[in-house]
C-alpha cells in the first residue's frame, strides 16, 4: 500500500526497478443500498433528483486474484481485473477504514490489452479466487464530483453512491434512504451471506446463461 507525505496528499513516489514514477492517489468513498427487484421506482427517483445516465448499462465481468496464503484477503486488500464491454481495467484497493462509509485507497489502470495479464499473475503466484459479474448503469449530475451506480447482480439489485461523505448522505436522503440502510460490505461478502442464508455452496457469483441470455439463478 502506498502512503503519501503530508505535503503531497494526492501522489506517491513509486520505484519500479531503476525507474521512479509519480502515481496519483485516490481514495474511494462509497456505500451500497439494497434495491427491490423492480427498478422503475429508483430510476424515477434518480431522474427526479436531477441525475442522468452518464454511462449506459453494460455487462461487467470481474476476477479477483490472491496467492496461496490469501495475503490480499487477510490484509483487506483487493487485486481485480475487470472487463466492461471492450475495456479492461486493473484495480488495486487497500484496506477499508472503519466508518459508516466504505473508504479505501484505490489505484486503477485502464488496460489497452489485458489478455495476457491473468497468465502473468499466475507466474507471480497469484491466481483467480473469485469471479463475479453484474450489469452496471452509471448516473451523474453536471459539474458534480460524485456518481451513482445502479448494479444488477446475480444476488439482487444494489445502488452504489460514490463521493464525499456529505454528498453521499445528501444524495441517499434525496433518493429516500437513511444511514441505517448503508451497506459497506463487498459483493464477495454479500455473496457469501447470500449462500449461507440459502444453504448453498458458494462458487462464483455469475448469472445463469440460457441461449446467450444472462439471468439470475432461481
């Protein structure tokens, strides 16, 4: 995990071999909110609160990597390869800070070609430990540094609100939610809870596919 000196809170100096590079630091602050099966009400609420679709609905496929000692999980970290449409992203997330919001350091790289990355991780001792997918629609407002993400997953629908704590509270309240509704757990944790409640063996959080159409498993 990179740490930044007090006078440079948004960058860190990273050494790779004989080279050094300045990497911007980003702290992700977010919450999740559980949604009903039908999404017409929340879509209407988002429209009424002034939000518009900034990124249309897209299918996302995610792979989490860890080593044989589960070092990433045991330290609350995440290493993820995401495919969203034709784009691939490599993401590192640090441990979450104790709060009613989910706050953690995030470094994300947009990959032009990540086809061989999984094989590289394997050679480094990291292998896929969990795969999950969802459909995501992104909502935002003009000139506002915050966004709302509508996720349709195999275990139900969720809303993610990302931004400053004050903006998160204000947005959640405008959409009809209160702080007691906030969820700060990852989709991996929520999936395990889902499996425990239904007494089914956890595998990967994937949609069922019939004739090329992805649907939730019954």
